[in-house]
């Protein structure tokens, strides 16, 4: 296993599109690092530059202590699981698993042994002689995993590996990946656009936007202390509420220091009777979500103000168009500089 | 009339319109010479093999067939091999000058053959290649090479790029990836392209007419076109030769029809 | 270490580009040798006097004289006219008929294989063969075309097709239409099958009649395919040679002689290489201009349909 480092990496495509600018990402040996962000934020490009499938226009890529910036993928000793799985359709599962070992010139008996050893725990021993076309989605996913594991690479790269699975299988596989990481103690760089996946899987999470790192940190740190309005809005579901202007004063905002934005997660607001509350709002839509309610409100008694979302206990259900009060947990307010978008402590 | 029925009528008309001249050629090629010039009847009464026999005994029609096989086969082999490599680079690799190269190939594919006939004639004469196989294969490359490259670029682009990336991450070099991943997956596309190139080469007429001098190197289309005698036209033999000339390309095309239709229409669908 | 330095400099991108050029080089070299170089030679020839029958005249540079001769040459203008006539007639019929057939085939699903066969066999036949076949069909008084027309009562007396300069175009155009219409239909069918069926469902729910569906859904979305078919067909028709050479030999007289055939005769019958080359260059310029014009037109059409 090895660490991975991106050192001031830039990627500008010939058409002028900037996919990464000044990326500094450090992945420690044995760490599960998740790169997360909306589509087009440069996370996949970053992963592909680690793999050697794209070349940075500036900066260095290091695996372990070795500068691999100019090395082609085959000399980097990495394994990658693709979004489409990219299983070789003309080869059996066995041949797919063996391919990497064969390319590295391993001996035949050693290959056979290793393939068996990887296939068994993944439950693939029964399908070793089938072609990928004859497998279910979940099985294909496992073959892709097995193909990465078979070689004991220095680093595992995952490019949205769960996005082609249905919801149930995705949750199962997620847990399995976490188990796998614990067992192998492998260095993993994992790309996803799904913030929930990022929070559940990563030892650390890197949030990216427009080719720039917005924040790096352990999942709960990113959730509790988002470094910017962007991170605050991207991480957590339902998304954080943002308040500006006069409303901010209610919570002790200081307009002297310049314009500020107040972020409050829907979970940190409580519905109260209208008198003696922080804010007054009119109930717009109530979405029951089983264990809780997601209540959409509009601020002001007339219901003409800004929209705000609150997660409330399932009982009692507030009637639509009723006027309610909102109380915020003062410990869990997030303050941001409106002009820079940065967090204010 | 309902839409579906209207469609059926159109298809019947299409099949009849396409099929009748073929039927008529085949029937006539088995009709004795004397009856060919009498009142024609749609259903034949007497069928004979005379014309086919004459074709191969008197006219030695196997000579042009052999010539056509050699010329079209060599052209196809060379184009698929050399053009395939070029097409792979154009479809997959990143390099400067790719767009102008694609433009050049597209431009050359619309070259009228007649525009290069005279210099090719002078060139071949200087190289003493008039009336030889290389003297036909070389000119055939003017249309076959851009055609092959263009079709194969389309086929290679359809292959998922992630497969090649996976192979390279798995430790295969670019050339090894081409051999182990791209080549086996491209075989259907290569086969369809080869067939199309072969058909075009087999059917070519202008170059074969200009760069051959006598029967010993004439290709099938030239041989058939020059069957007409001074005073009379041996229609029976011409039609028999037409059937023989068409059979191989028709069978090839029918055997691989689905693939070939894909290859022919890919450009149109994508624009 | 210098080796390491060099390796560092040769980035993955540079290596990929080098490999690309290595793979492309043989094919590109071939194209340069057999297409571009001869084309340049043609242009050079066209500005020289070069008559193989009169070698004593030498091969002096005569500038644009050959082109001036072409402009004054009545037979050349006539050939150009024949080519235009042939192109307009065949392309119009083939696109109209092909479009109708494609629309019909897009609905009916039975007999797909038969249809494909009916389409592909005429396309795969050598043009020389189809020319002879149609000549045979229209040949003499006993040809099957004449016999059928007399039987049906279309004409009282069978015409002789290949000696009258007006009539002779009918079998020529028919032979081309027979060979190529199915191919046009196939191209358009592929375009039709690319149109999302739910668009028609949406149009039906919006209350659009069959004609309006065709006018506002089918036609705009089919435009790229129509334009591609139009390009292919126009360029092919303009280059017509085999069909006429074999079917009529340009006759009777020179009444069906297209530009490619006149150029061929000038070059290889009369061995006037200089003048013939000038004619070649003119054919090339027209074809290339048509192609460029279409491509610009096509590009505009594409962005329009996407927007």
C-alpha cells in the first residue's frame, strides 16, 4: 500500500475548459478518501490523473514517494473500478480476473490460485466460466471489484462504482466496501456525486467545486463545520437553509462586520407555538417521510417570505396554512461571509 | 387505407421493383439464345446451361474472376490493415492535427476518380505498371483507403473507451491493449468494413478500364462491358456473366446484411 | 540521470501523440501518394500543352489556355448540361421515392429481412452489370419493357429507346433509380428509427394530425439524414461514368455524354492529356465546391435541429 499526493495539479483541456486548478490532495497510506462534488467539479478528472489516464498540464502526482506524473497507467501499479465496470465482454469472468496478473507476467498456476482466492469471498466461484453478458448487475459489480483486488495494487481507484446499482443493492454494497477497506487496509480514492455515500464511506472527504478543493476533512467534521456556503449546501440532506439580511439579527448576527449569511440545517430547527418564537412562518407543504416530517414553510405570518425547510417529528402533523413559530438551536448555527462565502468562526 | 396496409403495399412494390430485373436477368441467362429475341414470356419454358458453358469454355471467364479476386482482395487486405491502424489512432488517441487529418480523408473520399486518371496513367506507365495487378491495386487505394478509414473510425468510436482504460490500468501497454482488447472486439466492424471495401473494389470500372490493356488482366466489370462484339450482342452470355459477377458480392452482402446496414448508415444517423 | 530526465520530458501525452502518428502514417502516406500527389499533377498538366498523339509539339507551359478552350468548347458545355440533367433528375426521384419508402417501412415490421435483401442486392451489383441489365430490358422491339408496355396498352407500337436522343434518358435514369433508391431509403429509414417514438405520442396527445406530425416532428428531425443522402447522391450522380459508358456509350452521337465520359474520351481516346487534365480539374472543382457547400449547409441544419 502507499500514499497518494496531488501537488499543485492543474488540468486545462485544449478547448480551454479548466477541470482542475491548483489541486493539493493528500491521501495517507491505508486511507479511504472520497472525492465528492456536483458533476463537472473535476473529481473524475482528478481520479483519472491519479490513474494516468489524463496528464496534468501542471503539478505533480505522487504514489508512495515516487513521482508518477509522466508514467503511463500500466506502470503505476494501481487498480480502478469504473462506473460501467468495463468488464472485457469477450472474456470469461475467470479471464477478466486473471487479465491484470497475466499482463504482469505471473505464472499460470499462481494466477489460477489467486483468481480462486479472490473469487470465493466475492461469491463468484460459480460463475467463473461465464461471460459478463450473462451476469446480473450485482455480479458484474463484484467481478469489477475482484479484478481490482486480484493484484494487490498500491492504490484502489473507484469511479462512481455504485451508480449503476438499484437502491437496495447500493446500500448493501456500500457496507461491503467499508468492510473490504477494513480487511485490506487499502489506500482508496473514491469518486462520487452522492454526498450521503461520501459521508458513510470516507475516512476523509474532499469536497470539490469547479476544479478547486473546497474542504477536506473527516465526514462528521465536514458536516458539522462546513468551510463554505457551498459545502454547507452540498453536504447534508435535506439541504441547509440560508438566511440573509434583517433576519440574521434575530440570531445575534452582527451587521457591522459586513454582510453575513446564516445557515441552519432543517434538523436544527424546531416547530413551536407562534408566540415567543425566533421566527414566524406559514406551513406550505408537509412531506411525511416515515420516521419524520419534512415541512416546507414560508417566513412571515402572511406566508410571503423566503422558503425554509424543517425536519419535524411525525406527530403532531402541522396543518397546511397554519402559522407556526420556529426555534433554532443556538449551538448549531453556521455563519458565513456573504461576499467570500467562507465560514466565520 | 390504414397506415400499416399502406406500408405493406410500399414494401411489396419495393421488393417487386428491386427483384423483377434480377429475376429477369437470371431467367434470361438460362434461356436459349434463339428464344431471347422472340416474344418474351414472364415464365420460362426452356432452361439451358449453354451460356454458362460458353462463358467458361470459349471466353475463359475465370481469368477476369481471378483478376478481380486478386485485385479486390489485395486492396481490401491492405486497406483494412493499414487503414485500421490509422482509424484507431483517429478514433481514440489524442494528438494535434487530428481534425485536419479527418478533414483530409473526408475530402479525398469525394475526389472524382476522373480527376486523377491521367496522372495515375502517366505514373503507372513510368513505373511499367500498366496492365499489372499492382497497377490496379495502387489506384484502387485512392477510393478504398479513405472509405476504410472513415468507416473504421466510426466503428472504433462505438467501442467503449473504458475497456481500453481498464486494460491499461490492469498493466497492458497501448499496443497490447490493441491486440488483446480492441482487436477481438473490433472484428465484426472490421469484417463489415472489409466486405464494403471488397464490394467497391470488385465493382470498380473506370480505373480497371483505363489501366489494363487486354483480357489477361481485365477485371470482371471490364470483361463484361467489352463482351459486345462488332455486329451482335451476345446477351445470353452477358447475362450469365452478370449473374456470375454479382453472385459473390450479393451473397457476401446478404450474409452480413445487418452489420453492413449499420456501417452504411452510421454516418447518416449521427449526422 | 540523463535517461530519467529524458523520460520525464517525454510525457504520456507526447508518447500518445507519437504512437498516433506512427499508426496513422502509412495510411496518410498512401493517401498523399495515390490521391493528393496525382491531383497536384493534374493541375500542373492542365496548364501545359501535352498531346500524346503530337509529341513534336512539346510540352510547353500555356497557362490558362486549356481552360479558355474548355469554356469555348460546345461539346464540353453540352456534357456539363447532360450531367446536370442526370443529377437533378435522379436525385429528385431517388430522394422523393426513398423518403416515401422509408416512411412506409418504418411502420411495417414484417418481412424486414426480405426488405433488407431487396435493398442491398441492387446496391451491391456492379454498375456495369445493372447498366447492361437495363439495356437488355429496354433493348430492341423484343425487350421485356416494350413487351409489357404493349401488353398493358401503354403504347401501341414499341419505341426504340437507344437511338432517339430524348427517349434514351429514360432507361438511363431508370437504371440509376433502380440501383440507388433502396440505398437512399435505407439511409432515411435509419434516420427515422432514431426519432424517439414518444415524440409522436406527445404530438398525438397535443392533437396533431398525421400530416402535422410529419411536418413538425418527422421532417425537422429527419433533416440531417436527408442532407447526408442528398450529399452522397449528388456527388455520385455528378461523377456518373460507368452507367453511361456501358449503357449508351454516350450516344446516340454525344447526346448522353456526361462530363466524366467526355473527360475520359479526351484523355484516353484522343490522348490530349493537357486539355483532359483541365477538364478533370473543372470536374474536381465543381464536386469539391458542391461538397463544401453541402457541408456548410449541413452544419447549419444540424445546429438548427439540435436547438
